[in-house]
C-alpha cells in the first residue's frame, strides 16, 4: 500500500525527505491500510517540540463523534524535530507530507521540506512535462 500526494510535487519544490511514524487509532489504521486517506491539503506543524500532521482526511464509516481531519502526532527523534524546526524558520520552508506507506505492519509517513512554487513556475513545470511526454511518444513512433 502506497498513497502519494500528487499536489505536493506540483505546488512545491521538494528538498529533503524524512520518514516518520504516525499515531493512529485502530479504525484509522485500518482505513489507511485500505487506501482511504487524503493528503492533498495537509501539512506538518511543530508545536511545543512535537510534530503534528494537520488537516489529513481519514474517513471512517460508522463513527460517532469523530473528526476525520483531526491533528495526528508524528513520531520523530527529538534531534530531527529540532533540525526541521530550525530549517523551517530560518529558510522559510514548509513541511509537506508526500506519501503514506506500509513498512512491515507499521504505517509510515514521508515528509519533505518544501518551498512553494509561484504560478509561473507551476505553468513552466507543466509545459516541460508535456514536452517530455511528446518527445517520448515521438521516439516510440520512430523506433517502430
């Protein structure tokens, strides 16, 4: 099982990636293993020396008094948290979740230090992607 945040690559320049554990309830863990998680509008915030995943949507069926976008604690070493906090404050970077995956029976979250793209940079990236796709198609046609 691997769920990728596709908006992260489009909206941000991804720099350094770090693996973190995530604290989930039993029903949430089961939902994530079934692939029901949305990372598109989520981010990571460091509050009082602890890292939290904010605004990640994990819907659960048949749940009473459950908020699907609640904050979830991330499991990182203290040195990693301090390093991430200093990099985000000094270099004006954001912490963005890029993918959720299984590692054995554990659920891991990959977070990345990211810098936001401007609108013209997003358009340029899309244009380059289209040009590369067309070039690959032309090569396939010539090889046949």
